[in-house]
C-alpha cells in the first residue's frame, strides 16, 4: 500500500486545493495517494521523508507504506537533481519558444 496524505486545515474551506511542495495538490478534507516520484521529490526538496516531514503536523496525516524504500544520499544527487515541477516548467518554456519560431 502506497503512502496516502490527508488534509484537514480547519481554518480553510473544505474542497480548497492545497499545494504541498514536492507532493502536488491535495484537497482540504480529502486525501491523495502518493507515487514514488512524489515521495522522492519531497525528500530531495526537504531532506526528510514524507512521513518524517509531516509527522508532527496537525493539518496533514500520512498513512500507508512508502513506495520509496531507501532514499538516496542527498550529497550524491544534489548536483543533478531537478524537481519534477521545474522540469515541466522548462518544457513549457521550450514549447513556447518553438511556437514563436
């Protein structure tokens, strides 16, 4: 079973889309199942696993078993890592350039 994150921010309306860096969007009052890529992205952005990073949160609950079995050494990937969101943004910029040409 993959990790599942649930959001419950009492000061925000249910259904509000919440963005968590490296994890994407989660609806307030709802939940989302995380992929291994999202777990890795979160780990590389924050230096901790999703479970460790959110374990003391009153707003988010994490259940399940991580897909990411052993996070990589941060030193070994820091020079080559590009977050998935940054890659998508770079691709969009390239596509825009191609359309203008």
